C-alpha cells in the first residue's frame, strides 16, 4: 500500500523531480545519473553532500562562461557571499529561473502575507526604501555580474518597480557605503516612504544618518506613513529596542524574512510568532542534517568522510525542537549544498522554524556547545534586566591565561551601555547556564570555565573592522561566535578609544 504523502512532502517531491529533470543533461546531472534517478531515495544514493569547496571549480568554470555545468545554459549572475576557510568570498550562481522563482517569489510572498495580516494597509500609497549592495562585471563577460545578491535583484528588477522605490538605481548600487548612506538619506527623506527593506544593522545606519541630517527625533516625523520593515540577514533581537525608540508609532510592523545568497527560504507569516514559515514551492529542495551534541564541532561542518554524517532526513522526516543544519538543492545549480545555517522546527504542520545559528558560528572549546541562539537569549535577558542595548558583538574562547584559567571573552559594542558592566556579565552568564546545560556543567564551581569576561568596544569598532576587510555595507555580517580567536584578536587590536 502506497504511503500517504502530506502536502509538504508532495510539494517537495515535485520540486526535486523538476530539478532533476531540468538538470539531467548538465555535466553534473550526467555524472550523477539524473536521467535514471527515480525519486528522493535514488537522489540520495548517487549524490554526495557538498560544501562550497566541492563545487567551486565548477562554479568558477561557469563564471568563465561555460554552459550546462551545474545548471542548464549559461548562468550570468553570481551573488558574492562571505568566504570559506580558504577563500575570501564565495560566488553563488543565480540562474534566471532562480532569480524569478526563488528570490523574486519570496519578495512577492512577503508583501502578500503582510497584506493578508494587515488588510487596511496603505503600503502602495507610497514608496519602498530598499537597501542594496553593489555589483561589478564578472570576468569582463558581457552582461555577467558578480556582487551582493541585493544588487543583482535591483539590477534585474522590472523597471516599473523603480517608480515606487527609493533611492534611485545609481545610488542603490554605489560601492562605498559611507557615501551611499548619506545619499540614500537625502534622496529618501522627502519621499512618502511606507515600507523599508534590508539588513537591520545597515538600515539602522542609514536611518540614523537621516535623523542627523533632518534634526528629527523619531522616524515618523520624516515618514508619517511608514508601516513596515521587512528585515533579514541577521537576527533582529539586538536591534529591536533601537528601532522601537526610533519609530514610536503604534502602527509600525516588523516582518522577518530568511533570504540569503543561496535562496529565499522563509517568511514570518504570523506577527505574534517569531517562527517563520518554510517556503516549499520555490525551486528549493530541503534536507536536514541532525546536529547531535557530541557532533557539534563537525570538523568544518561535518567531517571529511561524507558517509559518516549524522542522520540526514528530507522535510517529511524532521522533528520539532531538534537542531538541524540545512542542505539545499536549487534551480541555481546547488546540489545537496550545506548552506551553513542551523534551524529548529517549532511546528511540522505547517512547517515553521527559527534560525538557531551557523554551523561554523559556535563555541565548543571546552565541551560547552554554545550556539548563537543561546547567545541571543542571554543578551536579550541581560539587556532587559539592565536597560542596556547591544549594537554588535562577538565572542571567542580564552584557552588559558597567565593564571591557567579558561573562559569566554565577549567584545560588545553597546548603543546604550549598562551602568554596571560586571552585573551585565553576571546576568548574561546566568542566562547562558539556564538555556544550555552543557555550558552550565562546564561552569560548575568555575572548575572548567571561569566567569565570562566582557570587553566594551569603542563606538564604530565593528564597522571599522568590516571596512578594513572591504565588507562594509551590503549583506556582510559580524561573526557572532567563533571557536578560534582570529576575529576577536583583529578587533581587539582596533579597539583603541
């Protein structure tokens, strides 16, 4: 008797069938037997899990203009993303089908879901401020571009959309964020902006610049009809209080989106629920690698031997409240690709999830297994108790100091510093122990881990560090947690007040 398929399973199996059929005559499809692949079980049997390292040679050939490598035809656009261990940047292919049926589809559905929840919206009475990055020619090939995904989206958007968006295209695509920030502010401040979209950290920088130029205190004094911020890219929690102070209107809404260089994956469909709805029909087939505690380090995400992974399941095999690393196969030519994010399902009917961290953004130097989700909860609690506001942060282990003591070291840039930094540190430490039993065990009687240390960062430290690395603006992010001291040492050297 044939097993009954849920709606989600049926959608995902149809997506996989489409991807395999479409790519069967590509080089990758021929090498992995797509023409004779019958369903998910065959697909898993003949296709390895990939990181960027496994696909970068093929991707570079595609960038050089080769056709039919990972996806049919010639792929002209490449989203530049933060690099791997061996490369400064990754270049994620964005096919025409992926652009339309993944990225733009996510944008359309964002608006549709928002309007469903807010039927009296006047969204289309005004302009949209869309914050984007920049792009450049790709190997000087005609019509081929490489750059931030947001810049690729702006470059290819229907020209009619430019009538209802700000800033003008030339400004939106400027590479120098410091120049762009002021130009955006000046172009947008006299427009009737009803909605804004972008990464919270960079959008806040633009809005603060506009406040300085206009001399206003609250954003609704500039844009009285502003009603929604579509945000994504980084966790919103550290920035929420700053936005609520800047925008005091009771009519303001916030909607989280999960859009990355590799695809558009999730949307917050319920304002009262921070979990996002997994988008199942965008040309993305999902798989999930269960992260068990003893395997959190995963040796560059999952080890050298691809056959020794923890359990990998398709969508219909996931369970609530487990941490999973996400694998995707897409209509941009990524196959069983480890995206680097970890998620946790809060519901399987419908499939809803929260982002819990990154496969390479954690601290497990002493068996404490601290992930970004723990850090965000801890900081939110410490801020709530002290009235502090965190702008940016990073944390790393101190393996052994002069007194042979081990601890976590946090470098935090506050937009509002706590009156008592030591109390803030104690509250953070207490909450981390509450939400992470492994951390709690390692902190027991200070035997393995000493109390955490907080160093206050000077104003603008993280922006200066990103600028130094050529990563200011766009979709670039500060690494929150690291198992090494590489990033924090660079930042500490710059932290001269």
